[in-house]
C-alpha cells in the first residue's frame, strides 16, 4: 500500500488534510484532473502540474 505513504507525504508537503491529499494522490497517480475551490489544494496542484477544471 505505497499510496498511503505517498498520500501522507503530500499532506505534509503541501499542508493538506488527509481527505484532500487522498484525492490529490489519486489524480497524480492516474493522470486525472480535479475540480476544487480549496486554495491549498489548488496551490499544490499548480505546483505539481495536476490539471484543474
């Protein structure tokens, strides 16, 4: 369950909740886009190249 460790690293690095970090990790892993109004999550997405909708 490598994704658990990756999720925790993302949560710490970008100061995200575990909930947001789970969606973020999935989008990174699967090359998916995300839609959000959360400023911290949007910032993390922009820094890593995850597409916003």
